C-alpha cells in the first residue's frame, strides 16, 4: 500500500528543494507534466547573486516559494532585484490549496514567454 507514491517520491526527489513548501511546488509542477525546470537557479543582477527556487531557464520563468526577504523588503526592491528578464511567480502555502490555479498561472507565463 502506497508503494507507487513512495516510488514517485524517490524518483523525483530533488536536493535543491530547501523547504517542504518548495518540494510541494516541485511536486505539483511534475504532477502536471511540466518539464524543463531546475531548482536553485543562479541569477546574477546588480552585482548580487540570487537563487530562484525553481526556474524554467529557457523561458526565464521562476517560481519562488515564500522567499520575499531574500530579494527585498517591498515590491519595488524585489522587482528591481529580479528584473533581468525573469518573470517571477510568488507562491505561498495558500496557493497550494488550489494547485490547479498555480499550474494554470505557470502555463500561462510559459506560453507568454514562448510567443
């Protein structure tokens, strides 16, 4: 009982997930058959180095789980920190209550970047 779920977790485990929330976001992305993402994507901007929790590097779409403090104190500073062409989707625990909405947002961002 639960063997297939355990096998899925083992197959998809990613040491780049720094928190249970990040792991849950990655799980939802994988379960939705989204591919091409990497964890802890390194980005250099304005003389600083940042790591985006999960990113689609070709499309420059990043997903950040509850990480506001590492990019700045307000929306303006966060935007300027990550304005090197990345579209950042902010995710909190409340967003994981409706993963279909999160997946739709990610798919829309990826489609917009490809178009």
